[in-house]
């Protein structure tokens, strides 16, 4: 059994990990923001800096995974506490993947601007601008829900992911029409398409963070379940 | 400290988890195979079956995650053993993601064949056929390396992922040329492009499984490191 002293130590260690995860989250948010700025401006130097800074995110992932393992071995948490550590580990993985997607956006921005130096690029940015700002907000809110352990807020974000997916599909349809009308835009339209795809994936990871938060707060693994629909049905029928 | 009895129990429990992970691996391999068959044949009934069968993979993920947590709480493994459990947990996540990508392929096959019922689809399948078979082989070998805990084999697979990435880029260039030459193929070419992207991602996950295997065997976290280049340099200079 875990004594009071050990349990306090566990709390302190977990708090250290959580604050580092939030630090990583802030870093990842600003990378995403910078990557989108590169896609808008075509600033190749900034794009290279975003790509380079992903190394810091990767280092944080390895270090935090290690801290989680140490916490488990040293404090031998009970089932309840272990669940929190495991879910925090999954948040770390999602944050690293968001870093990967931002790096992809910076790389596409770099290549695209080297290839075409005309006005078509700006229309590419315009195509994805609204999606990017919705996803940036969703990511910010999911980190906030994780920080505050706010299950209700996390639940709302999961439903929001469907709106993001619909926006992505509508962008895709528009780009196909655009390419068909003017085949000379195919190459730059595909750049916008890959950027849109990367943004949509960041939305998926933000949704995952919300799911892990619910797991931590409510102790329910809601992945692949009808939990969201059921819970929202309950809220609706109570109101 | 972990006594001999408890350590034996740990081994038995871990072996149960490992064999279930390999079962999940086999399931995921056959889903990928079936999804590609749908993309070739346009069999809508089979596509629906592939999409449906992803639920089984999702259930396995949740159940196996749970088994890993129980193992840790009940057996309280030391640092070394915990590393194996954590890495096995990551293999489970990668397998579930492979299931997602196969489902995506089946979904694209379903939509594509409903949209265009002409010969252009078969050329779509031909475009990605070789990539799909390389990635299927890579996935099979990575599961084999995980099953046998063969670090050397896993190392070779990681290097192989670069070949897959190059093949993907070459498919992308070909499809762009194809679309530019005949804009009426844009829609079906994009189907092939998304399928190629899903296949390339399955390759990434197979590479991740190889990395987790090395972590289990060698106790080194080689993600984001120059481990592969260094190790292969050593092999080259010794031969």
C-alpha cells in the first residue's frame, strides 16, 4: 500500500510532470502558429527555424516519457493514479505528433515558396486560414481543459472535431474545383491540400488530448465508444 | 523488491499480453490487405466489411491498454521490466493507427468506386500497388522482429522506411504530371494520392514498431536520435 508520505511525493512528482507537459504544449502551440505564418509569408529563414525547433519538442517527449516511467517505478501508484500517469503519457505523444505536423507545414511552406513565387500562394494560405484558426483555438482549449482537469470542457471539444472535419472536406472540394478550372494551379493547390490535411490532423490530436483528459477526470476510456453521444443526449434531455 | 514468484507471474502475464498484441498485429495486417483488395476491385460490400472490422481492432486496443495497466499495478515491475510494458503499450497504439489507415483506404475505395465506374480506378490501384506490397512486407517483418525480439532486424527496417518515403514522393510527382496532362483525372488521381498517403503512414507506424522493439531489446530510446546512422556506421566499419 502507498503511505501518506509516498502519496505526497507522488503528487509533487506528478505536478512537476504536468507543468512540463503544459510547457511542451505552449511550445507546440507557438510552432503551429509560426508554421502557418511561414505558409502565409513564405519566409524561408523562419521556416527553417520552425523545422529546427521541433528537435526541442522531441527532446521534451523523450525526457517526459522517462519522467513518467521513473514516477511509476519509484512511487508504485495504485490503479487510479497509474491511470493518470498513463493518460499523461498519451498526451505527451499527441503533443509530439502536433509538432511533427507543424514541421510538415513549415517544410511545405519552404518548398512551395521556393517553387512558385507568385500570388497563387497567398490564395493557398487564404484557403486554409479559417481552418487553421479554428484548430489553433481547439488546441488551446484542449490544453486548458487538461490543465484544469475540466471534463465538461473536454467533452465539448470532442464534438467540435466534427465541425473541423467538415471544414476540411469543404476545402478539399473547393480545391478540386479550382484545379479542374485551372490546371496550372494543381501544384500549388496540392500544397494547400497537404497543409489543410496537417491542420486537420492537429485537430485530431487536440481531440485525443480532450479524450485523455476525460479519462483522467472521469476514469472512463471513451475512445471508440458512444460516450460523447450518450452524455450529450443526457445533457440535452436534462435541460 | 520483486520476488521470484512475482517475477514469474510477471513473465506469464507479459507473455499473455504479447501474444494478444501479435494477434492484433495479424488482424491489422489482414485489414490492410483487404482494404487494398477493395481499392483494386471496387467491391463495396467488402469495403463496408473492412470498415466494420476496425471496431474489433479498437476493442483490442482498449482491452490491451487495460491489461498493461493491470500488469503494472499488480506486479509492480522494476525499471527494466516497466520499459518493456510501456513500449508494448506504444506498439498497441501504432497497431490501432494502422487499423485507422486501412479503414481510410476502404472508405476511399468505397467512395471512389461509387463516383467513377471506369478504367481510371484500375490505374489508381496500379499507381500504388508496389508501394502497398513493400509496406505490407515491412509491417510483417516489424511484427516478426517484435515477436522474436530481434533488434538487428528491427534496425534494418528503420532504414528501409526511407525507401518507402522516396517511393511515395515519386508517386506524388507522377500523379501531379498525370493530372496536369489530363485534368479530367484530377478527382481519381487524388483518390490514389490519399491512398498512397495512408500506405506511407502505415510504413511510418511499422517503423515505430521497429523502434519500440529496439527499445525493448537494447534499452535505448532511439526515437529522434542518430542511433541508426551511428550503429550502421559501426556495422559498415567492422565489415
